[in-house]
């Protein structure tokens, strides 16, 4: 019997993993798989590394501990966007004799055709990410050409002066932020500019 870990991921906080979970649990039930655990990273980009994806990290640790012999995910892009990372992930799973099931691609790496297809899908995921990056950069360039100001809003001079004054009095960054009504990152930015 397959001991399966289901991996769910969405990129933004406004999205939900509920559809992924429902479909993958249904596949597991139909296939007679034993779902050992569900690993979830909500609001985290697939471009982030393992260290920034706690659910993905826990999944790999459980696979290494041989608690799983199959990983099920909604789609190849839920696992990652970099071909190098995807191939590394597949290689690590193969070394652990752990297979991979991708629902959207109907892919099962327990077969040679499945392993070959996984590598091809990784190429397309990386290509898609490159296209998205190009579109974003073109949009930013278009906004700049129209004169749109990009980046953080400037801090008002009076607030900057008050932040420096409170710091000179020995007040900490958190308290300065609360006193002035700004975030600590604003306080750090203002104090960094003066240093």
C-alpha cells in the first residue's frame, strides 16, 4: 500500500488550498492509498527555497525518515518553478524510493515515462516563470515611462525628524514606531538614511 504525503501550496494569502486538498484526497481514496499527512504552504511562492517553505521542508524530512513512499501534489508548479530545484527534488525522492503523483498532469513517476514527463514539465514551469518575469518588468518600464512613481511612499519630513529625535532620546525602534504611528521598517529606513 502506498503511504502518501499530500503537498498543497498557493502563492498568495487570498487563495485557498481547499480544491487541491479535496481532489487529492479523492484520488487517494479511489487508489487505496494511505494518506500519512498533509503538508501545506499557503501564501508562499514556488520560487522560494525549502528553507522558506515549512510544509515542503517537513514533507522532505518525512520522506527521508521513510514515513512516505509517495508524494501527491496538484501540479508540477505547486512543487517549484526552477528546473534545477524540481529535478533535484525528483532525484532526492528517487534515492529514497519515493514516487511522485501529479494530479493535473496525471503523472506517476513510478514509471519511466512518468519520470521523463516530469523533467519536461519542469522545463515548461521554468519557461512560464521567465515569461511572467518579463511581463512584470515590461509593465514596470511602461509605468516609469508614463511618469508613475514606483516604490515606497516617502516619509514626511516632520515624521522623519520626530523619529530621529526619539532615537536620540534613547527610545527603541518598536516604541518609536508605535509612538509615531509607522511600522518598524519605516523607522529602520529613516534611521539608516541618517547613519
